[in-house]
C-alpha cells in the first residue's frame, strides 16, 4: 500500500525503467533531467502520477494520510461469487497536506516524531474502506484510479487500540480481532516447522550426523520448536479464552 491513489508505472518493466532513469549522477548526486524527460516521453503510463503530483503536496503527517491498495483484489462472497475490489485506509484525524511554508520549515524526520507524539496522546485510527468495481473498471493497471462514485463500505479499523509502549493494551486490541489472531497462529505454526528444520540441519552441518546423535538431535529439535510455537500461540489463546483481559 502507498499514500497515492495510483502508481507511476503500469508494469514491472516500466517501473524498472523509472528506477534506472532516476538513478543519481555520481558527479552531481542528482538524477539526470534529460534521462527523466526521455523516460516520461517513452512511458506514457507515468503521466497520470505526474499530473496527480503536480496538484498535491506531500503529507503533513503519517496519521493524516490515506493509504491505498492501488492493485485490484478479488473478494468471494458466501455464494461463491467474485467481486473485484480496491481498498484504502482513511485516517479519522483527517487528511492534511503541507503548505509551501511548512515544507520549508519542516525539520528532519518530522513525520516519525509527529507520529510518536500523536500516539502518546491516543490511538491513531484508520477506517478500511472497500470500493467494489464494476464491469469495465481497470483490474490490472495500477496507474488508473476507479471513480469515486463506486459502491463502497467500511470493513473495519486498523488496530484502533494501539499505543506506543502499552504492550498489554496492544496485544488485547490486536488478538481480539479473530482474523488477526488466526493469521498470527498460522504464522507461528510455520515458524515451528522452520525452527525444527533449522535445528536439525544445524547439527548436521556441524558434522553431528550419525545414528548415535540423530535420535538426540531430533528430540531436541522437536522439543525446542514445540516450546516456542506453543508459547507464542498461547498469547492469542489467552485473549480468546478470557485469561488475559
């Protein structure tokens, strides 16, 4: 996701060409203006983002920025029907862009500092708004935006309970959302398999690969992987069962 409603390249090849064109000149430390002009002339898919950028200024704050999926995804409903969608995360603090004067006066790393100060006061919240596509809407061209008139709905919020340093509060806020907890559990199971394989291979790489040691290292790898996996999974389970409130 990015903080722009469209992307600057239609394909990976075009994006690669943009990176090459924008490569700084070793002598000046700046991109070659002629190469950038040549890229724009030979890549019309870059024009949409250029036109958008000419009418907008950089964001004033991370927590006052809308983040867009840009790409198109498929949602499948309970009846098995597919729906093309794009989504965005809209800040409840509102959207704000820097003025010319603010851009000149902005200190280094002000976005990070402002975000830290903001979350110390209260959670920064974004609503996930899903837009449903219609026939004819571009599905594989991220340089083209969908009309704002498309049907849309609010699907949820982005970790509304997060606060810097409030570990218990953040854990409860995250694992109270069932799909976040489920994804975390699946990731921990995958981690367990990875740990088992890694420990087994570690001893083998060290030369401890013989019938004399195989049973011992297999038991150790299994035990270590199980302990880590079960320990990590216990966090969302504790929230689900009400052991942690």
